[in-house]
C-alpha cells in the first residue's frame, strides 16, 4: 500500500516454468549439453580444426535455442517464419467468404477465417425465458462457453476507494470461479466503437421538435459538428468457459449433447450474474446466435456497428444478423506486423505487466482514442487453477526460489534484491493458497484498428506511447491474425495452455 492509499499489485509478471539453470529451461540446458558433447569429444581426440568447425555449427545452434528475440527463442522464430512463408506460398493464409466467392451459403453456418474455423456456435435451449444463448465450442482446446454483453459506466471517474472495492470484488469473482467444477476461464473484452453519428441522427429525427427556437437549433448543430465527430462508445463483453473434461459427466446427466452442456453452463451463468453486477455492470445480456454474430462482425468491420444499431432502432434489424455474415468479406494473407480484414488494418500486442507492479485501472490509457475513426481493444483472459494445481505450482515456485538462493549462499554470493523478492513472493503465494485462495493464469492483449487507407504504423506508435512507462507491449509478429482474435473478438480465445502464459 503506498502513501496515498493506492494499492499496488505486484508479482504479476512471473512466467510459467521459468528457467532453472542460468535462466534456461531444462530442455534448453539439455540441448546445450548435447551440442557441447561432439565438440569436447573432438577436442579430446586432438582434432582441433574439426573441433573449431563443430564449435561454430553447434554454437549457432545453441544460440537459436537459447537467445530470446522479442519473447520467443530464435529457433521458434525460424520455425514460425518457415510456416508463415509456406502459408503464403501455398495460399493457405488467404481467405474469402463463400458469399463473396459466389458459393452457396447456409445462413446458420459460420463462415470465419483463421483460428475461428475450429469454433462451432450451436444454440442452447431457452435460458430463464430470455431466449436462446449461443454456445462457443472451441474444438481445438476442447472448451464450451458463452458470451454476455455488459452495460458498464467504466472506472475513469471513480475514486481510489471505489476502484479498490471493485478490485476486491473482481478477486472474489475469480475466487468463486475457482471453486466451481464447470467453469474455470473468464475473458473480459473492452473495445471502443467509432461513432459516425448515424445512430444519433436516427434518434434526433424521431425526437426533434418541429417548433424549436432557431437559436436552439443552431446551438445543437454546432455541438454536433464539434463533439459528435469525435465521440466514441465502449462495448464490454465477458466470456465464461469450461473444459470438455469438466462438462462431460454433468452434461451426460443433463441429457447429453450440446443441450446438456448448455444446461450445465446455465446453472453457473445464473449464479455469476450478481457478481458481475457487483463489478459495476448495470445489465448482463447473454448473447444469442444473432447477437454474437453482430459482436464478431463489428469486430472485423467497425463501420458496420452504426448500420446494425440503426437497424435495431428503426426495426429493420429485428431478425438479427445470421452467423454466416459474422466474418469479414475478405482477409488477405496477413503481413508480418499487421492483419488486414475488409477495409481495415489491425496491429495487436501482448501486454506484459511491469515488475514494479501496477494499480487497478492502469490499463485505461490503452483505450484512449487519439483520432476519430480509430478503434482500440483491450482483452484480459483469466484462468483460475483448481486447488491441487495451485498448491503444486506454489510449491514448485518456492522450491526453485529456495534452491537458487541457497546455492548462491554456499558459493559465497550474497542474495540480490531480485532473489529476495522472488523468495518473499513465493512464500506469500504459498501462504495465500494455504488460506484458501487460488492462482490465476492470465494473458492481456491490446489492439488498434484503423481504415486500411491510413498509416497503421502511426497509430500503433501512439498505442505504444500510451503504454510507455506503464507496461511493455510485445508486438505479435507473424501471428497477427490469431492475435486479432484474442484481442478484438469476444469468443474467449487468447490464453495459451502452458509455458507462454503468465501467473
């Protein structure tokens, strides 16, 4: 707790399965040892010229395995580059919707590019007399989930005490998810919506007073020109999901199939509405197939948001958007550093938390739009470990921190501040887990989207400037299409299974 009563959250940047030997993971250390064996064998045989040649080759191979380049080992970069170039050469990376290609289209069948092709969207049964809820079935990770649209006023105008209260409630919500056997992941997505004034014009046309004074009309027109052109709205989504392994048995008891899994999820969703409202949400609307299709369509094409909302206001969009129209019309092969979709370009980043800690609400500058027509997205993906996994994780963490500190002490080296912080954090986490708390894996992603005719690098630089001094933004090169899904679409995809996630 700092002097101005603002709580600082530390210990958020610890990577999973950190290196034991000089920062190397066990397989990296073993690879280096195996690469050193032929060199030492040749030296022992007196073949020094051959040993020099082998040392050069093995040294380059060791650098590819060990040296990190922007968050990934060089060998992984090389492998990703080979796959990227193969996708470009074979045409696998290019995508066009069936409607744009003139092929037959089933309105209820999703037509989506990239990582979304592994996702199915079956409709569940009626939920609390509110209609059907669209399920999100990720066949790649074996997960089932549902998405809700939240009406939230934000935290920008709240006091430090109110922010602290919301942070505690968020922790309680994650803790309650950890005590459930069905749902273990929650994803929060906040994105700005460029407002071109269409929706306001429809509303004004329906509510305008014909005999209003001329001065009032001129004042309203001036406000429209000065304020309406730069106004933005915010959309907030939450996605809750559980693994197929956790759902299989209770779903079989509930009737099996997609409906059985939906009924099991509904029991959890019903119990989580009040905790979500305690976080400041004024309403929680679980999305149907049409609602989720609109959320994805506006993710790919921000300009369609005004047309869809206007259709709802005028009554022209009462039937909703079919799932076949949820994706883009065309998505060319993604470039190294951006993703092009329809008439827009997006640059996505992974948000790395600082070692010094952060405060609640500190991510809000990443959503501060600088130019009218720009869109920004911020996604936070949480996975709550069960008690067994959490206990094993903190024990391994404390054991590793203790071993390294004791080894340095036996060699006469004093413990550094980093070592002391690691040891203290490991002990504090173990005590927290023993007291009934849990461990949360998380990943954060941010993105900026602009029309394709704009210079997207300028807007990406502005996003990096907003994060400077607070967080580190890691640009997800060679994976911008998958990063777009994690940062901009409310489908719950974005947290890796292991290793590259954070604790």
